[in-house]
């Protein structure tokens, strides 16, 4: 529990590609939509959903691997794949 409290950040709660607004001219993130699940939590919740939708969106394994590599590059050893598997399994229970 202590680790979870220390890792808590503001999370979107449903951070998937369709919920991102991208400026096509600058090629950068400019906003978010659908923030109904916004709150404080483990950042791996958002990272997991973002990566899962990237894999679904880019059917090309090379592009999906590139997305995962970028995430790894930014988060490095702080990225916990066990937590990500847990949150991916847990997410369907939040639908409805």
C-alpha cells in the first residue's frame, strides 16, 4: 500500500488513443477528451491502456513495437510490466 501511495499521480483513467487530441501541424499532443474517470492513481493504468490501444490501432507489428519502444524510452526501468498486465486484465471490469 505504501508503494501505491508513493506512485500515485493524476490519471486520465481511460487514456486510449481516441481520447487524445493531437495537433496535426505540430505533431504534438494538445489535449484530452472523455475525462470522466479522471482521478489519482497508479500511472501504469494510463500507460497500459495507451499501449493496448496502440497495439490495436497499428495492426503492423513494427509500428506497435515502435510505440512500446517509445514508452520504454520515456519510462525506462520505472515501467512495471507485471503491473501493466494486471491493469490490462482489470480494465474490462470497469466497463459499463
